[in-house]
């Protein structure tokens, strides 16, 4: 009961009497401190670039650049390039690394390689095209098929790249 009687007395000591001194000191300090705000410099005027060469090739359009490169390369005589106008052969739909050599067939004067894709087996001879990089079969032996692919290098030039398929033994 004593604590209940003392609580209002203690709370009365925390009144507003100290706040007036603090407010007066704060106002005095604000008056002593000068307010200086430096003016910001004017921003530089931005003038956007206008591409006015409408009849010129847009240098930022990648499609126009690749078309221009293809035309320039097609008009160069003597350059290596694949025959894009010929009819595609069935084995050109598959990447070379998915094709397996499983055997050979010999006929008088002609060799065939047996190539397997999934569960289908195909016969190819020298001159047939295989793979997705314009690969042409150049030689068939009992243990491998040599292929000459025509691919683009980093500069966009067509180059020949040799590849081979080696005989895969079935393991049961």
C-alpha cells in the first residue's frame, strides 16, 4: 500500500519544469548557427544524338550486318562454301556425335558403311552427306568413316574440318 502512495509523488517530480530550460537552450543555439545553403550548379544540357543517315546501313542492326556479310562472301570467287541449293540427305538431320558406325558392306568396286541412329541402320557410301555441318563422307575403311565438314570459323569464313566415325563394337 505504501508503494501505491509513493508512486504519484515520484511521478510528480518528472514534470515539465526541466523542459522549459531545454527548449530555451535549443532556440538559443539555433539562433547562433547561421544557415548557409550553397546553390547547386545548373545541370549540363543533354542533346541526344539523332541518326540522320536513313539511306545508310544501320550499324546497330545485326540482321543487316549478317545479310551484308553473306552477300559479300557469296560473291567472292574461289572461296570455300557449302552447296546450300542441293537437296538434304536423311542423315543430315542428326548431329555427327549421335551417329555410330556399326559395320561395313563390300560390293565389287564399292564400299558401304553401316551407320546407326537410335535403332535404325543406314547405308552410306563415299560422297553421301551426314551430320548437321555439311559433312561429306570422303573415305570408308573397315574400322572408320572419314568425313569432311564445312563450318564457319570465328570470322565467318567457311573452313573444312575433318571428322571421323570409328567402328563401335556391340557389348552384350
